[in-house]
C-alpha cells in the first residue's frame, strides 16, 4: 500500500521530527503492509502552529466559499471511492462490499451535507436589540478511531471547516493510510495551506500532545470512555472545550406485538456489521419472556449466515481479538448459554472471532454491562415494559438503541423513556443530518447535521 513518510503540515508533506515508525498490519492475514511516521510533540506543535497561522484567513472566508471547498472535497472523495475502499479493507480488514458502501460511501454523504449547511447556516441571529454572532471556536484537535476511519475524520473535519475552524488530525495508529488519503483529498480540493494538518502517531504521545496543546481551542475525540475521561480531564485543566463520542452498550428492545423475525434479523445484522466494531451496535437484545426462546433460535440461525472471512471480517488487531475472546470466555464463566459461536478461533490466520450469541444473560453480567466491541450479542429476557426499560437504561452508557413494536406510536412512546442519544424506530434508516452522540458515559456533544456544526461555534452578542 502507498504510504507517505512524512506529516501533512501547512499544505505540504514534511519529514517527521523523529525517525520512529509505526507498522500498519492487514488484520486479515497479519502481514505488514506499510509504515508511517510516529509523530512526536514536536510534530504536533508544528501542525498546531500552522493551523493557528491559517485560522484568521479561513475564519474570515465567506461561508459560501467555505461551502465550495467542502463541496470540492466531497467530489474528490467520491472520485477516489474505489481507492479508499481498497485501503480500508487492507488496513481494517473490512470486507470489500462493506468498505465500498459504508467506509467510502457514507463520508461522501456527510461531506455533502456540510457543503450545503455551510452555505445556508445562520451564522448571525437577531434577538430583540441584540445581534448574536456564531463564530468559529479556533484550532481544533481531532483524534479519530480506527473502526470507521474515514467517516470519523469527515464527521469532525467537515463541520469544523464549515464553521471556519482549522484542524490538526491525529488518526488511529491502526488505520493511518486512510487518513493520508484524506489529506491528499484536502489538497486536491484546494483547501488553503494550514487549514487541515495531519500528524500520525501513537495516542499516548501524539494524541496526548494534541489534547494538551495550549493553542488548541477544542478537542474532538472518538474512542473509549476510559481515554475520553483522560482527555476531558486534560482539557478541563486548560478550560478547553471538548466533544467526546465514547462507548456504548445499546439495547435492541423488541416489544410484544413486534415483527419478531424482522427485529431479530435486523438486530443481528446491526451487530455483525463491521465485525461488531461499532460503538452504537445494538449488542443487547431484549425480548419478552413469552417469545424469548423463539428469538434465541432466530438469532442463532441468523448468525450462522455470517461466515468469518466472507461476510464478517477480522478484528483490527491481536489485542482486540484477545479482548473479545476474553469476554466470550467471561460470559461462559458467568453462566450465559452459548447458542452460536464461542471463543475458539474460526480461522488459522487473521484476527478473526466467531460471531457469538449468548442466551440466559442477566443484566448484571459483564457481557451485558461492558462494551465488548466485537461480533457478540447478549439476549436478555424481560417481564413487562417497565422491566424492559429498567434493563435498557441499566448501564453507564447511553449512545444508541432500537425499539420494535406493532406500530411506530407504541415504539416512540417507549423510546422517549430511554436514556440514550439516538433510537431507531422499527428499523429506521440512517440519516446523515440527525445528531449523533451519547447520554451518560457515552460522551459529550453531538456529531452530524446542524448540531454537529454547532459544536465548533462560539457565541457573541452585540447589543444596540
């Protein structure tokens, strides 16, 4: 795979401050496919300085011109979809159809939505005798995860650019090649030098330097709740704004009267997508006692169609594979019943885990409380709707969820009582304009749509 041996700073590829590199491994065959530089605090400082220097000019650029540049970026990403998909498949292990449709396709939609928003958003409002100005926060430090490498970049960078902010991106060390392709796309789209900057590196080094840099005005982070807490503490010490999209343990609530077969099959597909490496995955399936065993049988049959190496890719690295297999073993120790899959490796090569379904799961079990981040589903039984709500709300997380019922009115009534940031009703489709983010320990702030743009703005009022 093609890889740059430098950082993208100030509109050019520059040599890294140090010679250390990070190996990029294909998780499907465990082979090294490239090396990228391991950035240091020196590289981060250079990038932040470039972003700071570019900020006044970009902030003063009329929104229509910013919209045009984001639109050009969307067009470049669309033109390079095949290259992007192949790169994501190589460094993440995602099956190629998934990479084409989701990893390469969705970012084009999101970038397009911000091209439109930048041109139409009301950056000034009149309230009584006051004019309220919505102005860019400043320099944004964006730290993105490996599970949706391009989507998470676009979901942060596009609204920041639309707001008039400049950006320094530190992508996940497992998937830096996709980030380098994005840097090339910003250059091809004609973004002014310094508006977007890229530093590859390890989280404890480059990520920490970016989060703690005194000239970064906002840190936008997607990743684990544990790391999010550290970033929040660092930012709090400097009274720095943060946007945190963290972990999840989302409930798929199937109410009596719902189409059980459809709810189970869509729920299984939701968790198996991206090998279960999705923070919003509906990993807890809640079913009423009368239909519980039928749901278990349906889930086991549905999961059998997700063959590792075909419809399900590997996990991103050996550490993640060990973590997920450890949770499967923990579920067995806790007394849950394995009805599909298990801890054994399904293939001799690659970081694969067998798609696994647990029955007889109780709410206090670790597999029902903690984020596993793999192709593992826990099926829980409830007695009535109040019991289902108690179970659904009974974790420290609140990122997403689903409700299935005989009609939308019944499902919406239940969803209104859920402590979570986004709920799909009877299989509601993905909407790139809908705000995404969490309650409780699933995060602070929102991404996507106008709410995502608002994260990168600050408010000034003029009275006259």
